[in-house]
């Protein structure tokens, strides 16, 4: 299903050839798969532009999800307008990241790019004012130290809007629930000791942008492409949903092709020591979606990759993407330990030295700073307290 879903957006896909491939499949399952990964509205748009209709049940599901996406976009526009007004009152001008930027500038209609949250990049010196702006609106903050868990540093706070919890388990299906806000202070990707930071220079190169009449900034096109590539590869490493991120790269490279200076993309990637991560994302986008990424840029990045990382990146397929990002939830302590080991094994594959591998694996034995370790400590503490209570009673 994922292959058929992906090829629907492939740059050189012929409508009649795609239609022939779906005649003998469960089209309802295809629609459900599109809904799950956040591509249902975009698939419905694609089919209508191709003048292709699935079976009535499947088409109705896609159409309903597309209409929900319209309502969701209207709700998010209102939310974003309120947030940016509050930012302006605090003298904060953010860089609008990922979904909301891409929805406005590269997708055929803004609502076709679905998203789970609102990401903004603010200067570290503006973080306190940013938090005040959100708290003034009644947002509820949750904080997590960058020393805990996977060690994420780009944002350590998440702000939930003062509304009822999302009534659906899949946020792509909610038309009215507010989205959480994640104020980033960097674009550094970190996951269990693996890290790459492309932040230096992005503020100086950022460009003015207007959204809902508000003046914000966005990444310059070369930084945008680099950020999307690194973010996609880290989503794969983390086992997070990645189909939307893959399609992002296609739309950006298609719609902004004449504006991208690929030499600058390569140069900045090498400067930030991010060649393997950018190469993997570009390789996937070109192989799976025929994204118009120049061969010369790919070859320059390939030469800069450690050989084992280049070879591993070139083994990635859509099947790998699905397997990494469609894993069942963990429900037992044993499964948590196994998932922790599996996750770090995947992270370690992307390291370039034994020292880097040690940085990854030591996060597993630093139990005091892991969620699983904290669970073990709570259980042991509970067992100790019960034993002490029994001793006193006896």
C-alpha cells in the first residue's frame, strides 16, 4: 500500500499507469493507509486532478478527510493568528518552520499539508518572551530536561492550548482541536547521543514572510531544503512517521527548483558535518518520488559520507520507511527494554566512529536519565516501601 501511495505523488508518474496498478487491490485499505500517514487530503487532490476515482467507499473516506483538513486549516489559521499577535505584543519575530511555511508556499492548497503541531524558531534571548506570550493566552506548558530520555535540545517545552483534549487518537482527523506549540531555539537534531546542528547562520540568511497579515521570517530556500532532509532522516532513525516529510522534499524541490542553489546546499551540509543525513533523505526522495535533486549534488554528498553510511543509506527503501515508522506500541516493561535496545542499535548505525557509538550506547546504561530507568527506580522504591511497611507491621 505504501508503494502505491508514494507513487501517486511521484514526479514522473503517469495517471493511467497508476490507475492500472490499483485495479486489483483493496482500495479501501489504500484510503485508510493514506489517512493514517496524513496524506489522505493530498491523495484526494491528486486523484481529482488526474480525473481518477477509487471505489465509492474509499473515495468517500478520502473526500471526508479532505473536508476535515479544510476545517482544520481554518482552525489553525485562527490559532496561528492569535499566537502571532501575542508574539508581536512581546516583540518576538519567529521563523515559521516546516508545516505552516510549506503549506503556504509549496503545496497546491494550504490545507493539503496536514500537521500535528506548530513549530517556530525563536532566538534564545526571546525564549522567555515567547513563553510569556503563550502563557498569556492560557497555554499549558510542559517541560522536559534535555538531559533526560533521548536528549532532545532543539526544544524542551511544549505548550498545549487551553481546550479540551483532542477527541480523536489520530490528530489528522480532528477538525477543531488546537495544536500544540513547540518553540525551538535551534535546529539541532539529537537522538540518544547522535546529533547534528545546522543552526549556525540560519537567522542571518532567513527571509521575510507574511502569514495571516503577520510579518514573520522563514528559512532561506537552501536552509529549508537542508533542514527538511536532516529532519526526515532523523524521523526515520527515531521511528517517527515519515511519509509527509518525504513528500515535503518532493514539493519543495519541484516548486522551488529554479530558486535552489544546490552548490550552497552541499557546502552548508558539509560545513555542518551532515552529509550522511542529507544524502540519505535526498537519495530516498529521488529514488521513491523522482524528486528533481541534481545528480551532481547527490554525488558530492555521497563522496563526503563515510563509506558504511553511504552504503547503508542506499539500502533504504519505502519498505524500510514503513517498517521503521509503523511499529506497534510497547505495553510491557520487557518490550520497553527491547525497544530501547533496538532504537539505539539503529542510532549507532549512523555514527562515524567508535567514540560516537559509545555516546549512543552509554545513554542506555545511564538509567537515572531514561524513562525506563525511572520506571525501574519507582518499582524498586515501591517494593522497598512495601517491604519496610510489612517489617514494621510484624
